[in-house]
C-alpha cells in the first residue's frame, strides 16, 4: 500500500534528532489573523476543537492586540468565553502590552506570549518603539504575568532577515533573545518572519545561542525552506516547533509569502523520521481541508493536497 493510500510515509529514523517534538500550533492566531474576510466565531471554535481532537496539545488560540490593528481577532474575549478548554491542552494567547495582559487575565488564560523584534526597523514599524525601548513595554507584562502564575513565551521577529535592513547579525538576535529569557520568558521562539532563512543560517544562529533547551523555531515558507530549516533546527537540539494547520497565514512584508510552515507537512516529516509528536495526521488533514472550504480556497499545505486532493 502506498503512502497516498494509507496516509503515512515509510519510517526511517536518522541519527542526531530528538525522540519527541512538541508542536506549537499557531493556526487559530497567526494563521487566521491575516485573513481578508471575517472568519465566524463558530468556525474558529470548531477549528480549535478539531485541532484538539487531532491530538495537538498546544493551541495558540487568539491575540489581545488592539482590534484596530488585528480586526480578525477582535472577538478574542468571546472566543475564550465559549471555548471548550480540554484537560491537557494549553491555549496560550498573544499579548502586546499591559492592556492586552489585563484582557487576558480577565479571560482566565494560563499561558501568554509576548513579542519583540530583532531589528530596529521592525520595532519602529510594528511596535512604535526602538530596539531598546521595546523592552520597557514587555518587561512589566512578563513580570506581572509571572506574578499571576502564568507561563510566558517570548517571540523574536526578523531573526534571519529584515525587509528594510537585510540580513540580521546573529549577535543582535542573541542579545534580544537572551534579554527576553533574562526577563522571565520560559521559552523563546525564533521567527523567520519573511521566510528568507536557509539551513546554514539556522544552524549558525542556534549555535550562537548555545543552549537549545529554551528555544523554539517559527519558520515561514516564502522560499520553500521551512521544512529544511526545521530539520536543521532539530539537528541542533531544538525540540519545539511552531506550525500552522494547513499552512495558514502569510507575511505582509514579503511578496509571494506563502505563510507558516504547515503542520501537516511537519507531521509527515516527523512520521518519516520516527519522531513522536502525538498528532493524528489524517484527522488534521481533514480539519485543514474543512477550513479551506470555509475560506473558499485550496489549502497551501502540500500534504493536505496530497491526502485530500
């Protein structure tokens, strides 16, 4: 029986890779936030339920960024109020500042994420802060969240390339990332925001950080490098990978950006390498095909297209 018929690749383990990988699913937040038309709340809730049914245990549910800037996620409070929060499933939310944290705390969240930029240009455009000033915004968020008993993840954007500045010096990324860790983030996600990284860059940046334990990776697939970059990260000791069901999402800073690494594509590779992850690929592909129908376009995920035609 071929892979298309049974929905599974042949398994051939490789040396130098982790036995297990945690998938941090961002489709409901990072994926849907860039949609041009409003996704109904009921669809978002069913999407999250289906993702949990497929075995994903970390579902980044929404964002408390001001609705003016991210209108697709203006229903954050309503979503969390109606969400069926499953035992054993984490539902982190993104918060940009203390006002966002206030909203998240009122909604009863247990995990939050903050974001910072590795470059001056993106910090100015996205946060209206300088590279150094951005920490004055996230420091009180991290401090208060931890005092409330919440786990805090840190995102760093533009880790490999910036559309205004070009290649980003590794030491600059490391300085921003380690500052977030020193402030109290328990995990640091390194983002290839415009999807320009290649495996050699990934290996070099992770080596510059040293300890891979607190690190996660977040790749966009603009130039088709997301899976190759993920494999390079796994070989460097990273065990947490961000991805988006069906490859949802996009990057407004690069033409032809194709969005986040598709969770199905990631799972197919992990299955082929014999790496545990806990996700039912068939159920996940069915979910992404279902959502693609709601969005009235094909799924960007190659695996979804292969399995669901």
